[in-house]
C-alpha cells in the first residue's frame, strides 16, 4: 500500500484550487461536501464552480496562480490544463509542506482523492494509489449496491442516540445492540422515510434490552424475479446477504439462490402442482417461529411476492404476531418474459391494456371471466396456465375470440433455458405438447405477440 487513506477534517479550512474548468469543479464539489472554504484562482471559472465558492464562504481570485496564494491555505489542488503551471504548484506546495494534488499526475501529488461512496456521515474511500482508477470506480459501483441509501440517516440516528445507549447498557451488550440496530428493522424504517418511527423502535428495543438483552428477529419477503439474477433489485441483494435463514420456492432459480449469504440455513418450502410440500399455514408459522428466535428470515419468492405469490397471507400472520417485516418487490414473470422474448405487453397499435390472470385449474375446471378476456386491444397473460392450456384455448374461442389471435408460450423465461413458442390461440395447446413445454411457463395472448418477429431477433 503506497498511499495511506486518511479521513481529513476540512471543515471551514481554506483550500486552494488552481484552475476553473470542469475538473476543478469536480474537485470543488468534493471539498465543498467536506465543508471546506474554497479559494479558486483562475482567469475563468464555470458558473457551478463560482456558486460553490460563494456557498462555501470562500473567494474567487481572478487571474493567474502565484506562490503567495499558498501562504494561507491548508491544502492545494492543481487542476489547470497547463502542465507547467500544475508542476509549479506542486513544487511550491511541497516546499511549504502543504498537501498537494495535481489532477491526473500521481508523480506530482502528495495525496490523491479516493473513489468515494457516501452515506451521510459515512464515507468509504477506495484508492488504487493512482495505478488503476477504473478498477477503483468499479469497486465503488459494487459497494454502492451493498450500502442502502438510508444508511447515512441511520448513522446520524446512531450519533444522536449514542449517549442514551451508553447510559442504558453495559459495554458488553452495547456492541450487540448496535449490531441489531444496523441490521434490523430500523434500516428499513429509515429507508421508507419513517425516521420518527425508527427512533421509537430503537428506544423501545433499548428498553427491552435493559430487561432481557436479546436481538429481535425480522422477516424479509423478497421478490427474486423470474430467474435471471441480474434482475434482482439492490435491496433484494442486500437483504439476501444479511439473512440467517432462507425459505425458498421451486420458482427461485439456482443462480439467484447462489447470491444468498453462504452460511445461511436453507429451507425448501416449494410447492409442486397438486403436491404441497409444506402447507401454506405451516410456512406462515415457520416464519413467525424463526423470527421469534431472533433470526433474520429471508422469504425468497419467484417473481414478485404480491403477484400470485401469497405474500399477503404471509405478512398477515407476521403483522398479527407483531414481527417486523419488509416487502421487496421483484420483477414478475410477465414483465421479465415480455422483455426477454421481444413481446411488449402494450403497444399503441395493438393493446391499450394488459391483464394478468391465473389459469390454475381448480378440481379440473377453470372459472374465469371469459367475456372480459376476449375484449379487443387487450393483452392477456396467463400465469400457471400450462395444464389448463387446452381449456383456455377452447373457452376463449367459444366466447368469441378469433381463433387466429396470436399467442405465445414462454418457458423458463429470462433464464438460459428460455424457450418461446408462438402460434395462435387455436394452435398453441398442440404446439405445447409437440415441444414438450414444461413449467414454469407463461401464456401471452394478443396482437402484440406478432411484434416478436420484429423485436425478438436478439433472443
Ligand atoms: N410471484 C410469481 C408468480 C407465481 S405463480 C411472479 O410474480 O412471477 C407461478 C407461475 O408464474 C408459473 O406457473 C408461471 O406461469 C409463472 N412463472 C414464474 N416464473 C416464470 C418464468 N421464469 N418463466 C415463465 N413463467 C414463469
């Protein structure tokens, strides 16, 4: 490690920037965030830089750089387009033992700016010592996804509560308590903009810890999307990496499951057609029991938890048992399959509305509002409709849908094994048999299916 990362307190300290262009402006933004007082010397200056200087209580000195300017500043940045001037600034600053940064010239610097991930008072700096700035930026992007946007506010809350917690708990428990604060429901509350509730939760929990010190559990009901792990949300990924135990479905792809914390306990609660490996009531109860043991429980579902996912029933039980929970939306199968098969669900010329409906057979029959489904200019997406496909086809035609209405089956959508089979509402059941289509598969019915020829070439 050639460069030691330090956290520099620049509040109200005068810092000189030599240069007034876009690079100088970028550095000024950073220094302004650290509440430095900005001095800029340059013949010309961008509007933004001028604003930053004024807002920081500093000064814009119109003209050329001269060494006298270094006498009353704590730090110098040279960001001009003139290599000779930049070099002179470096020589002069080093003679005075002032920290100096010359943009894009590591040899002339005594310090460099790391790539920064910022969450309020929290700052993560990544430095490659100038050897691989692109790598540092890539790492920054990865860290960005891991730190929730609300973390800064949580850190501020922690700052405000530090004294109270210190007074309430002995040292041995304090660490565990803060661990609970930074991993538990408070982060979610702050993220959803419920800062006051978060403070209340913290105080209530603090009181509970004074009586019986133990962390409370929590449930994350997370949509894992239709298969491709790239379709997870940042929040889903973060919570997946925090979980102690995961309950997952058959629909959650292996690639998505791979991203759950390695040492989390895994419980398969998947359902197969006509075969419920774990009845829904037992799943609901298991979630409550595990959370009561103080665990962070991840309930990972295919697609979106609230689209044919029984997520509502699960959180109903949690609310009843007063277990804190968070719900994270996922990309539902219809949306994922649409994009990955080149079939837009709406289109100005073909469909002004779209309907998601379950084609799941109950005791071998399908009771659906068929008349509404044959409405023109509407796309209908059937979930769980593979076994009932022949019935769906017959009923749509019997209720007046043209037999040559375009229709598609998307099997294992968004995964590497995705297959798309197109035909008409009359031919699709035969095609499904011929191609041995397997679950999970989705049926899309409507004029938009024809657009695949034009838009689906890339799949
Ligand atoms: N909550 C899920 C849906 C659960 S119902 C979601 O929002 O996507 C299960 C049905 O979803 C399956 O029978 C199938 O019709 C559909 N489905 C789920 N994943 C799919 C995929 N990768 N490709 C095609 N259909 C899928």
